[in-house]
């Protein structure tokens, strides 16, 4: 549901509430990143961001939807803790290199 302000004071209050909610969301991501399970979870999210979504058929639309959602979550990870985001990306890259060497 969209929030519509009827006067400037109400608009300011709504903006402050949205800002507080956004700050809480970033704090929640930080809390999740503080655990090994959370870092593994966001590693899965990062893999989806990096995946090619093109399939040559209508599956591309589904894949792009998944990828878009994951990109939005990944933006929160980067905003919450750029250092951990970098470490996750490096770890995913290493795993991909190891997988390609095995083939």
C-alpha cells in the first residue's frame, strides 16, 4: 500500500518512518551477516545475482525475476557491510574457479 501524505508535516513524519524502517532492515542484514549461516545464505544470493538468466525460452523471465530479487537483497548486504560482501564475493569466485578446474 502506498503512503500518501495530506500535509507537509505528515509527509515529514512518513519520510522519517520510512527512513527508520530502512535503517532497521540494514541492521537486520548486519545481524544475519554476523553468523556463518547468514554469510552462507547471502553467498547463495550472490550466486543467483551472478548467474546467467537467459534460457532461450520463457524461463528467462522467471530467472530474471529471481535475479532481480537477489540483486535487491545483495544491495542491502553491500550497504550493511561492504567488507563482508567483498569476502562473500571472493569466496564464491574461488568456488567457481575450483569447480571449473575439476571439469
